[in-house]
C-alpha cells in the first residue's frame, strides 16, 4: 500500500491510502508462431501491443510506422502524440489502456498492409481480445475498422473513430476527432464501463455492439 493524491468532491486535494496493483504487460510473441508462416510481412520488423493485460479500454490502429519500429512500441510517433491527447482528454491514463494494431508488422513506405497480412494477424488480435475482454474497444481509422468489424469479435463494444494521422493531415478530420473525443468521454462517463448500444446499421456487425460516432460517412 502506498499514499496517493486524490480529488474529493469539494475539489480539495487530500492524501489517501491507495493500493497500487502491479501492471502485467503482454509478452511479444515469437515470429515463428504459426500465424506468421507464409505471411507477406514475415521479414518485416514487428511491434507488439503495449499496455496492461487487464486494461478495460483498448485502442486499435492499423500497423506500426517508422517511429514505432525504432521505439518498439505502438503509437509513439506523431500519430501517437495525437492519440495520447485523445486518451488524456477523456481522463484516461495511457499506462492503463491497451494500445495495439491490427497488423503488428511495419510495411515499406507505410503502405496499407496486404490483405493476407490482415487475415493472418487478425487471429492474434482476436486472441488478445478474448484473453483480455476489454469493455470498450476504440478502433482508429477506416482500415482497422474494416477488419475489426468484419471479424465479429464478441464481448466488446466498439467505437470507430478517425485515425490520429488523418486528423494531423486535414483540419476537417481534426474537427471530427475532437467531436468523437467528446463522445468517447461521454461514453466512458456513462459506462462506469456499461455502454448502451447507440446504433448498429451494419448487418455484418450484428453480433458485436458497434457504437457509431455521430458523424455519417465513415472515418478516415
Ligand atoms: N499508425 C498506426 O496505425 N499504428 C501505429 O502504431 C502508428 C501509427
């Protein structure tokens, strides 16, 4: 047990005893694992997921970029800085959420990974989500969204939002991401981690609870 600073309802800072649980982080799998056999990205650098195994909120992007293969952690480049802002703005702590990608390997010139890489890697992601059972999955950008929704993961409530790199590229997407960040904050508040289904217009998404952002037309 240790002591930490907490806010009390009158906004005075008080010092209270708090218990700090040790964080169990995930282990990088061996690339010789069966899912990598024959994958077109087999020889590319891999960046594994980051975060505690008991995280309740999971963020899923597409695949690691140039900075990520140097740091060995997902979302540590410019898109990562923008993602950290989303996480901070909704009152979450990055060290307490799980951040990962659908495809764990880097692609030359950061191209969209080939379909076969998605198909193989999604089995890993599925295993991660089955093990962790996060209460909310936030999917970043269209490419990740397409595969996560098509694979019909159970247990999760899924909120697809704009990819942080798209927000950095275009002010219109930045504005959309800000709106979605507010929606995410409201969802987290309402949830005390129990989220009602807002809408579910995709037939193939019936088995999972897809929380659509309030904007029509999909996310970049
Ligand atoms: N973009 C992603 O989708 N994932 C990363 O890890 C970095 C950038």
